[in-house]
């Protein structure tokens, strides 16, 4: 099915309409004046295309298939929880590799470079999956590569000579994880309907958080909470094995669907040309979708900042030890997983925009509270920090379900690729805001001004919140 535009209609009894159907670069115009009893593509009723359904299915998927889809979130969560947030990044910025502030800059630089590659590659590779019909095939090899990269972090020994290796492997892992997410997000059309997409999306995010809890508990059970370098490196092997094993169900349950269009692959120049043509079409027909992509890019960068700098803030401002951070990570994933599943049910009732707005307002208030009450020590971060985790997952999940509801058939990979690209295009904001706020704080206080960094994250979230006010939940249409 292509993009469909319906001109104004006459009375219900005597419809007069013109439909322009776009398949790639080909445009055909079909007129209906009663002479042709069925001038519209299959699935249209009375000349009307249900664009609110987008790429989603109409039949409820079996529970086992939905759970198998969610197991991919469970299986790949170690990269986000253990490697990116709570363990490896902290290890890589420890004294074993050099001076803390310098290492933090290197880590931010590596993350930024990876983000640039993601921004360039995500939409084109997603488009390639759409054209080839090999979405699950691509997801499979990307998942295996991510598992291998996770395990390969074992080679990063606690020595400055291994810093570059660690940064490169971490950066490449981020690229692969984000590209794989494009294909995984696109596969939601095989397990959800317009009435269940919020619940299914929330289930996936929730299973991811619970998977993060499980892997942390396994690591603690085997190695304890007082980590040394050998414990960190062992955890990387465990993360690789975890991803390889627990992502198997999705590849058993979901298969690539036949692609009747059999489109030829595009070279890079053609792919980017088609990408910009799609952006123009989307903007002309549905500027509201473009507004959502921009707004979500802003607040998703703020959400990423909460995770990226949360552990750093806990250690530097509130005196958390490595063991404290691991325990906090376990509790945080429990609260985030449960709240995300609950909000997924609410999403289907009140709509994803309201879930996003509620979550962002709460995060802005709680972030400001951490700044104001920072002198209260660990209890402040335990209470306010955990409260923030209740709203990060719901905002992420509702953002995914918002977009999934309005993607036209055959465009899931491309649109979710744009989703990834817009997010990465502004991925420098949260790091710059965090660091800039700290530098600004040094002008006003003596000593540790790290707690000013939370204001930078709050600012990014607030900008995203304001941008969401201009997004309409209804009225999307891809022409």
C-alpha cells in the first residue's frame, strides 16, 4: 500500500473523490464517480483509507508471539543497563584509565561520533529493510553482532593503553544497537493492532527493564557488589551470552513477510534521494508528524541524559559507591519496568500524547527537586531519582506507540529510521547542557558544582515538553 490522498468528498450517498496513490516515485491518480464500483486499493472502504491504523495489523496476535517479540527487549537490555549505564561506562571513566574529567570528555566524544553515524545510517538501512522485505533477517545478524561486541569488551583491561579499544567497541556497539532497534520497532506491526499497540509497546519496554534487573541480579549473585576490573570484564561475557540466548524467541516467532513489490536495492545516493523525497512528502501531507519527530527527538535526548548521567551524578554529588549504584540500578529497573507496563495500558485508554506530557511534567519537577534538595545527600537521590525512573520508560514507550499508530504499510523501517535519526541528530544537547550547566555552576559556588548538571537535563526535557504542545494526537495522514 502506498501513500494515499483523498480529495474532499461529496455526500455519503454519491461519493465524488480522487485518490493519488504513491508507490515510491510512481504516482497514479484514480477517479471515482460511481462508474467504477471499487476504484480504491484493497482494504479501503467506501473510498476511505483508515490512515489512523497505519502499518499495524487488524488481528490480535497470539500471546506467545507478543511475548517472543518482547523477549528481544529483555535479551538486549544488558547493553543499555550494564554496559552503557551502570557498569562499563563507569569502569571506563575510572582512575584505571586516567583522569576522571578527561575520560568523561573522551566518553562524550565517542558517544557523539557514534550518534553521527547512527543519524546517517539509520533511515537508509531501515529503508533497505522495507524494500528488501528482510527486516527479521537484518535484525538477526545485527543482534548477533551486538552480542559479540558486548562480549568483546572483556578484552578491555584496566590500563590506559586499552582506553581507545574500549571507546571504539562501545561506540560501535551503540551504532549496532540503535540500527537493530529500527528493525525491532518496525516488527511491532506483526504483534499489535491499533487498539493494543500501547499495551504491546509498554510490555516490550517493561520486559526490557525487568531483563535489566535480572542480569544485574545474576551478576551480583555471582560476583557480589564490590566490583573490581575482573568482575566488570566477566560481566561483559555474561552480557554477550545473555543477548545471544534470550533473543532466540523473536526469530522463531516472527518471520519476514513476502514483499509483493520486489523493489530493487538502492545505492547510497539513490537511498538518500528517496529519503529526502519521503521527508518532503511527509511534510507536505502531515506536518504534524514532522513536529512530533522533532519534539520527540528533544525529549528523548533528555531521557537519554537521565540514564547517561544519572549514575555519574549519584557517585559525584550524592556519594554513591559502586555497590550503591548497582543496587540503585536494580531497584530503578524494577520501578521503571512496572510503571512502563501500567502506563502501556493507560496509553491505550487516554492516548500516547497524554502519557508523554504527564511523564515529562513529572520529570521536570523531580529533576528540579534533586537540584534544590541536593544537600540532603543519598536519601534525596534515592527518593527523587527513583521517582524519575517511574516516568522515563512510559515516555519512551508512548513515543514509540504514538509513531507506530500512524505509519503507513510498507514504510515502518524507513519512518522508524527517521525516528532514530532525528533522535540522534540532537543527541549532543543533553551532554552539552549537562556539562555547560556544571561550568556555569562553578561561577556561583565553590567546590563541587556537579549537581548543576541536572538543570541542563531538565532544560532539555522542558524544551521537549513545550514542543509537544504543538503536536496533535490526531490528524496524521501520509499522502
